[in-house]
């Protein structure tokens, strides 16, 4: 016979665990002496190791106790199927996390040195964006609710991948007066294209009128006016919707970064 301490060492567990299992009527010593000392037999090792492995799989103690009482292999199989399903879900989640982090580290570093820039023409490549299924106005309540819903749809991990994000705003002619009530959709550049339930819009390749603004209403309105003057002065025609893109991943207000890029495609 083995003392509780020796048996715990042999089983790779602790004296405290054995006392707890005894208290819960899950696993009891083979013999308790008159002085209260607990003794275990070598043959008990096999059942204890089985219990410890089931606990390692996060089976509740009550379930283990029930399985041991009935020796029901069918019931055990059902419990282990549930555990297997849970493990597969965790594996899938970790695989997605690893892929997101790998992709993040492969992206070029984002410059944190920003300044306001007057309108200029920039060549942009084609790019695909997920977009929120609905568009809303620019109140704090509207934006926060849409932001929460959107990242539930594409997955919160997409916040970590450093791909472009922002808004697709219905604002013809860079009309500053209409901006406070303009409707927009939240957008995020497509990455790890494994989502089929969220709409995707395409930003065409081509030339864009681009200007940088601070993410506050006054600066945005002023920059929109500058874009409008620039377009009129150069006799340009621009699209009826604006790409409003964050310039870094740290969002400060209304799902936008401290500096934002306002962009209109030239038609």
C-alpha cells in the first residue's frame, strides 16, 4: 500500500487533488487507517490516470463521477465527441489567429508621422473592401452600433491585420455642407478571403484626388472645401462617393484614426 503522498507522486498529481476527489466521492483511497491516514493500492493508479485525463479534457467532475458509476462506454463516447468538437473549434480559432498575425507581420510598417496635405492627384491600385450591409449617418450612436455589427460579421481579429479601413461615403461634389448628414458604410480591406456573407465593393484602379484631414468635423469640412475648389479650378470630374480611409490602426474617434485620407476617384 502507498501513502497519499507517494501515490500522488506516482500518479503525477498532488495530495490536495486526492483529498478533493475523496471529498467529492470521485476517487477514494483503498484503505483509511484508524489514525485517518489514507492508503492507496497500485491497481488504483489506472483509474486515477483515467480520471485525470478526463479532467484534462475539461470534463466536469460531476460528469466523470457519473461515468465512473455507470461504466457506460456509449455515454463516455458522447461526452468525448463533445470534447472533440470543442477542441476542433479551438484549433480553428487558433489557426485563424495565427494566420492573422502572420499576415500582419508581413505588412509594411505604418508610418506614424502625419501632417495635413492639400489636395493632389494620386494613382491608386484596385482594392477590394468588405463593407457594412447598411449605411447610416455620422452620429456617435449610429457609428458605434454599425462598427460593432460590422466587426462581428467579418471577425474581431480583422482589427489586427493592419489592412486599410474607413468609410465609403455618399457625398457628391465634395459637398462640405452635406457631409454631416451623409450616409456611409464602414469598410475594411479584404484579407484572408474566407468570408462570403459580407458584401464586397471594389475600389477601381486609377487616379484619385486625395487630401489629408484631421479626424474632427472642422478639419474634414475644411478639407472637403479644398477638394471642391481644387476640382473646380482644374475642371475635373469626380465620383459621387468618397473613400474616407484611416491612416493608422489606432482609432481615436468615430471609428477613425487621428488623421484620415479623403479620396475621390477621377472620372
